[in-house]
DNA sequence: AAATATACGGAAAGGTGTTCCGGAAAACAA
DNA sequence: TTGTTTTCCGGAACACCTTTCCGTATATTT
C-alpha cells in the first residue's frame, strides 16, 4: 500500500497548457458546438491530444471549465436581483441573463440537457451551482403571489435550457419568444 | 446523355427488406434513441448494413419512415379537434397527443430538434405535415380570444418538441408539467 | 549538477458511420 | 425452361474520432 506520494507542486508548463486548452475549447465550442473534434481543440491550443485528456479526462470536464466563470457570474447576479427588484421582475431579468449565457453559445444548450455519457455530468454540476440562487428568486416571487405554478427551480432551469436550443433557420430571438411565453405561464398576470 | 433506362418493378425481396429495417429501427429507436448504432438495427432486421444505407441513405430518412404513420394520425387528430372542442381546449388536447407521440419515444425529441446534418431533414419534414393542422387550431383559438401570444405554429411545435426532451432522473410527468406551464403562458386565463 | 517526479506528444488501439463492389438472385424475354 | 438483364445483397474496406499508453523531454528539488 502506498501513502500519498512525495507531493510536489504542479509544473508551470502544465498549468499553462491547461489554460491554453480551455481557451481554445471556448473558441471551438462557440463555433462548432461541444461535440467538436478533439483535434481541432488541441491544434488550436498547440498541444498534443494526450495533454488535453490528462487535464480533462471527460468532455464534460472541459465544458465545465469553459463555463465556470460565467456560471459563477450568473449565480451571483441572482443573489443581487433577489434583493434589488420586485420578485416577478427579478425572475424575468435573471432568465434573460441565463439566456445570454446559454443561447448565445452554439451547442451549450445541448450540452446542458444531453444524455450522452460523456456530458451527463455537466447538467447537474451547473444546476448545483445555479439552482439555489434561482430557488431563492422563486420563493420570493411565490411569497408575493407573483407565481402561479408549482414548478421548482429544477423545472424552471431545465425548461429554460431546453428552450435555448438553437433552431435551424431561426435566430436567438426566436428562442427568446419561446421563453417569454414560458415565463408568462409561470407568472400570474 | 441517358434517358430514363428500361424501368422494371422493384424486386420483392427489396421491399421486404425495407419493411424489415423500418420495423427493426422502430424497436431499436424506442430503446436506445435515434443515435443507436446502425449494426444494432441491421442485425435485428437480419440484413447487411449496405442494405440499410441503400434504402435509407441518411438517418433522417429512416426516422421519418418510422414515424410516418404516427405523424399522420396526429395531424388528422388536429383536424378533428378543430371542429369538436372549444379552441382553447382543443389546443391543450392536441398538445397532449403530440406529447404522447414525441416524449414517450426516447430520443425522438432530440431527433426533431437536432442540428446534426444527418437529422436536419426530419424536423422540417415533420413540421410540414403538422404545422398546417396546428395552425388552424391556433387561428381558431385566436379568433375566440383564447390566445394571448403572437407565436405562430412553428414556435409552438418547436417549443413542445424541445420540452419533450428526456430529463435525466425524471420521468415524462416532469416534461408534462413543463409543457403545462408553457401552454398556460400561451392561453389567456 | 544530479536526481526524480511530472508532463508532453503523438503513435496505436478500439469503435462507429458510410461507401463500394463482386457475386447472388429476381424479373423479364424467348 | 433457359438465358439475359437489371436489381439488390452482404460485408469487407475505408474514413474519421475518441481514448489509452509509453518512451522521451523538462521542470523542480536537493
């Protein structure tokens, strides 16, 4: 049996490479979706495929890394909105933020709702971060009677992610309208 | 240049094989989604892969063949509902039919909204069949003031298809609730 | 400078979708 | 029935990706 081996701090080139891969992935994902060939990412990052898989064994790890910053910002925004605006409006505004996060990046909506084994992790991990924030918005809205439905945060966040899927021959405004109808159904007029 | 060659009627074994492939695909799609390996379908059908690709060059051709009957039935049902029920209810009832068609078949919702080149055809082809029927329901509902939104048939049918996507760890009732909220937003209370 | 853990690159292995073609079989003609 | 023509079949071959693996290179530590 081995105890935790002689630990040494991570090599600096490894750190640089990880950053380069995330940056390249961000660009490639935006263009070609999260199913883009690995080689496209590694070529752009200037590393070998092995390097990518060492840092991000599953595709979901890479997707999560790409989104981490924006997810955090979105969660924080929810907290801010919870106290700043009227509950009903806060919800609408937050939905718009979430929409900007998901719908404007080709393939990201698909990643969030995929049942592909390599991506299954990411939906839940994103929700773990965002659900509590959204739930507090929902609770506040429900207390003031602004909410009609029984739906919990998971339902809302799932519906939004689904309605963000790119639709052939349509721009993001199409999705925006779908979401508007959904929110309309959620909030009491 | 060649004129249309000496035409002869299709061989009977070819017809049988095509039918066998569709039948097998129906079963495999229901289990494993529309991205199931081709070999799984051909093995079940008892034919070689070449046979399948000859009859159905793109995956979407096969999916369309599998669904053709049910799509027709769903479109006809819309026509019937248009005259039978109150416009608002007719819409809700038709949505339930569409839901049964799409949500209960794993992966079919994904096929309808995929941007995979091999599947792009099927969303439109289904919509071409279903949109006119739904549009007449929408128009009727709008005439009686039961409809709130500006959304056209394409928007409604797209939203329904999206909200039918299987959600990990949740059953179809989860999707049903999402759709209920959407319809609630579509119809004036 | 030497020693050692860490990380790299890309070749190899494994899998799946799609094409292709020699041979088999059905349809037709006589 | 027998021969000829056309269609169609099966699965090997090809192409493209993902993922693993390991000999080599390099950063870090002593």
